[in-house]
C-alpha cells in the first residue's frame, strides 16, 4: 500500500498506461477538505471507470453470490422444503 500525505487543495493522479480506448484518460483524486475524523475527496475519472465506495462493491458482490444459478438438485430440495411447510401449515 502506498501512503501519501496530501493537504486540502492538493491532488494525486493515477496514470493510465494508455491501452485501448482509455489511452491517456488518467484518474485525478483531489483532497477537498480534511478534518480530524474524515477526508472529502474529489475524483475525476473517465466515464468508463466505475468509482464506488468499497461497502457498495462488497454488497454487490454478496448479492451476486446469493443470486447464483442453482443446480437442479438444489432447486428440487428447495421445492420439497416449501411443499413440506405448505402441508404442515394449511
């Protein structure tokens, strides 16, 4: 992990190596405000680059795993469980 000290108004740039469509489209991160407990960042990035908070990415990953395709055997097991519950709770 690279650790860089920056003050409000200062920035850092992530250089795109220039491969394919994104050639020369760098990402700039500017420190807009800083206090003892938080930092406000401004991020300039090409439209092709998704900029997400990490917790949003993690939830998306969890949702994709939860919605994965079920095998026929797993689906049969779920259906059998539902049928058992229906027969016990008319």
